[in-house]
């Protein structure tokens, strides 16, 4: 075996070990989240992509494919198809937080707020640092008229990801309405 093939084999084994060891994977995510929290603005987008890429790895190629297909259907407005793919994902990978988060988004876009809320709660029980799921929950609360809770959640998003532009904008909008200001 030549040195190039040996390097690829070692890298592949390392990736499998990382995916199979949830402690190592969580340590990597914690490190990435800390990088995101402390990143200067010009590096924040790359740090955010790294975190979200890790969250999107289920450890199974088949489950990753279901997530990809669900997201693709969602991106073209096929909410029912997205929900079907993501339901298959959550049925087969009930400990994969991103499956519930993605399905919550599909439910929300289909205006099925009860199931969206349920899935956001499941996603956050599995991954309490998922700032996008927290943001989704804030949007849902705001839409349901609970602006104070929405403001609390937007602040929580910003505590985890200080560069989350949508949370910044939403919180500023609530502040102009007199909600979320500190005394």
C-alpha cells in the first residue's frame, strides 16, 4: 500500500471512530460551538457551517440521505414529501436531533404548528444547543402571540451563536415594539 492510500485509509478509519464514539463527536461539537461563540464576524459564517455540518451527520449514510431528500423537498415547497422523508428519518433514527428539527421546519411551513412545536421540543431535548431549533421555537411563539417568550429565546440563540443575523433582527424588532428590553 502506498503512502497516499495509507493516509486515506487512516483518515477513513478516524472518521468512522469519530462517528461511532458519541463522546468524541460531542467534544468536537462543543469545540466548534466555542469557536462560533468567539469567532470574529468575518469567520462566523464558516464556524456556523462547521457546527451545522456536524449536527447533520447521523452516523448512517441512509439516514443522511433521508435528511438530504427531506431538505431538498422542503426547499422546493413540497412540504408533504419533506414530511414523509423526515418522518421515515425520525422513525429510524429517534435519537437524531436534526431529523426532528428539519421535520419541525417542514411542519411549520405546512402551517401545522402543533406538530412543529412537538418536534422542536424533541430536537431541543436531544440537542439543547441547536440555535436554529431555538430560533424556530422563538418564531413559533412570536407567531402565536407570546412575544416575551420569543424574546427570551432569541436572546438564548444569541448566547450560543452571537452572529445569528435572523435572531438579532427579530430581537431588535421586538425591542422597537417595547418587548425584550432590559430595565
